[in-house]
């Protein structure tokens, strides 16, 4: 690569032109996009406000690059989409202890009508797009403010890059 035409490099390109070159991690260069689907059906007896649902396991050392969430009309209430450490210690990051976050991706989404939303998408300027996990986490959904009706569904997927 001819480097004298450039004034500055991205962190990843700086690794490539270093002498000797430094390998970029797979989540930044040559990793594979993985898609994890999820569906949750509200059980008989409804889902109480304050209930937290685990939707999908997100592995350690992967970059979250987007996702979509769809739901049936629950008639009332809102929901949050968050992240929690899969080990149950109350932190989604251990290196710099960061408490589980119930609205890491989406906060106060209206659940009264059948619709959907994106999360962690750069194209839609979603919060926390490109987040790099440091440990295994769970994608969580929190029912807020009202009961969610039995037999209604929540579904979607999360996309991430991993080696």
C-alpha cells in the first residue's frame, strides 16, 4: 500500500502499515457476521410490569452491528431493550465494572400498537451501535408500566461480528 499520500490512518489501518504489521481483531477485520433470532410468546396469565425477558446470548469479544425488534399490540405500556452479564453478577462489563443496563439499546418504546424498531444500527443513528462485548451477555427486554397480554409475541434478531 502506498502510504505517502495519506496524512493519518484509522486505528485499524495503522495496524496494517506498522512495521511489523499488527493483526486487527476479527471483530474489526475479516470477522463473520452472525445473526441470532429470538421469539417470546407471553404466557397465559399475562406478563406483569417489571418482568425482564432474556432474548438471546451475545458472545464475548464480538461487535454488535444492529438488530430489529417486532411486537404485537400489547394495548398499553412500554418496553426497554437492554444488556446484562450472562454470569448474573450484575455487570455487563467486568474490566471497568458497568452495571447491567435495562435500556442500553432502546428506552421507553411504545408497546400499544403492532410495530417494530431497530437497535444498534449506525444507519439509523441508534445508541450503542458497534458496541464491543467484553464478556458473554444476555439481550434483555423489560416490560414497563403495564401488563403485557397473554399469547402476544415479541420477536427479532441481533447481528454481530465475531471470528
